[in-house]
């Protein structure tokens, strides 16, 4: 069992021993640390925080703990209850709130949960802010409110509908254009809040929805990370029902993947490529993705006359680069779409609508659309870390070995070869090293990943 404390929040497995797992004591301590930091950051006492959760089994328990802790600090709560990460992000500025907390472990299995922390803009905290919260938690530097100054909880279950309406109101989304196409779409909501939110949006756009795992029970029917190995059921369902395509989201609905009409993966890397192709065709400009994302976004951006920038992995880093470059769209290769005309957060609802607009206007099938893009193949693998392993030293050794190649070390080590690349980095959310590769063929991408897994393994053995 695991507890990971990082600048991006606290994430861990439910149950077990405090400070080693995500127990009620840990949830209270880190919620309190966030509340104390927020009071200092906003420099006032009368604060308001939006909270929401995905459908995982521990959600109601953690939700009650976090709400009670914040009200104990004298902070008022707007509780969206079952919600999505992008919905909470939208709600924070709409409520003129001082911050937000999403209770979700994103793509992690059901035994995990996490506190994901937002500022007053509904955006994730930066590294310096996250570090301050960790320090407050470590010192347990809390002072709770007296009885007359306790915060209040207000329930608001309207925000999923308001989120859908916000997507419909986007300038580049035309409900009637999509409605006329009569699309039929299978939705895999992994038995979380996406099983509510995505069908709501599609039905508002006149799309026939075939639900698959859309009951928000929190019992994930498969590994919730939307990767090819986990999505056999929806691939089969799309073919059986003759659907135009399939939509898959993770439990908190900030990652988006598509299945073609042939029951094949569109490729979560190409989710952003397709959405960017549509947006850039209407509003030319720049794009941003992270270092582990496909080169195809760079190619599409340059085709439309824009500039592409690669940022360090992590939504906060991508958002910072988007603001610096004035990017009109950006995101991450894990199926995360960030569209500033809506908000600076990964949003599967926004991505679904932009993709439907692209399909409607190109009048093509999903498989034909994929074939029209530069063809690269990604490999995504990982190595489980053993306690005490000097990961930074191992990555430094790799960088030294490949010093004659084009290297980027802003986030782990990325090596750009002529027709391929490999990116190795320590995860912020799991005890693993992630190895991303890209090459002109799937075989080459997998071989490249296996080669570097072997090299990392040899270096790890040599460091023991």
C-alpha cells in the first residue's frame, strides 16, 4: 500500500497505517494544510472552497472528511458531490471561490484516492505552492475556528448540467451541425462520473448514446487508464452496434480516448492532434503539449502556420507554457485537451464536442480521419521502483551515455533520435519510472522501449 506526497497533491491507497497509506488522518491533515495555506495565500479569513469527487468507493468518506476539516477551519464549502475534475475547475471561478479540491485518483485503480488542489482560477497549484502545503502538513501548523466561526456547507448538484451548457455555448461548437449528422456513439464511463457527464453532453448534441459501464458505482469494470490493453469491451461493442465511434474517459473525466468505427484505437495521442486540427483550422495560432506527446501535434500545428512548444510533463507546466506562448489549444498526449476559450484544464467534455465538430465538417469516418494524420506509433511502458533506488542518478547516467544525441533534461531525460525518441521520467503520482517512445512503427517503438528498460535495469542493478 502507498502514500505519495508531492507538489501536485497527496495520493494513496485507502486503509492501513497513517503516513504510509491514505487514511482518514492523512486526508484531514492535508485538507487542513491546504486550508491554512489558502488563508495565507488569499490573506483573509472568509474563504469559500468548491469540492467534488469521482465515483470511486472511498469518495463519500474522503469527501466528508475534507468538508468537515475545512469547515472546522472556518471555510465555507460548495459541495458538488459526484462531479468531474473539469466541472470543479469551471465551478471555482463561477462561484467566485478561493480554491477547489477534487477528490479523485484519476486513472488509478479503485483502491486509490487523492486530493487534487486548485487555486482561485480553478487551476492546479504550482510547485512552490504545493511545497508550502507539504511543509504546513509536516509541521501540523493548524489553528481551527471556534464554534461561532465554523464554515458552512452548501450542496449544489447543478454543475454537470452547467458544464454541458458551457460547452454548448463555445463559439466553435455548433449543436445543429452535429445534430444533423445523426451520430451513434458508444460511451465507456468506467462506472464513474463520466458515465453521467458524457452522455448528458452527447444527448444535448443530438447524438444517440450506447452506454457501457456508465453506472457510477465506483466498481471499475477494467483498469481505468484508457489504454488499448484495457478497452476490449468497448472495441467489441462499437463493432456489434455499428456505432460511428466510441468514447472512453477516465474516472474523473479529464482524459479522453476514441475508438474507430472498426473497433480499433484512434490513439489517445491523436485525441489532441484531432481537436487541435479543428481548432487551428478556425483560429490559427500556437499549440503546446508535454515532452512525452506525439510529434504529430507539431506537424499539424506547423501545417496551420503556428508554432509548437513542448513543456515538462504535468498539466500545470503545460498551462504555464500555453499562457506564455498564447496557445489556442494544448494538452497532453494522454488524451488531455486544454482549450483556453473554455478554461485552463484538461476537459473530456470539451474534447468530445470539438471532435464531433471536426467529424461533422470533414464528413469522414474516424478511421479515415486517423489515416489522414502523420503516422507515428507510441510505446508507453513503466518500471516499478524499489525502495532506496537512486532514480535521479540512474537517469543522469543515461544522459551521460547519450550525450552526443539531442537531449532534453527539463523533466527526466528525453533523447531525440532522427526518426524516433525516448522519454524517461519518474512519475509524480506512482512509484514508477515511465518510459515513453515514439517511432515510425509500433514494432520500432516497442523495441526502443524494451531497449531502454533493459539499460535502466542494468544501471539499477549496478547502483545496488
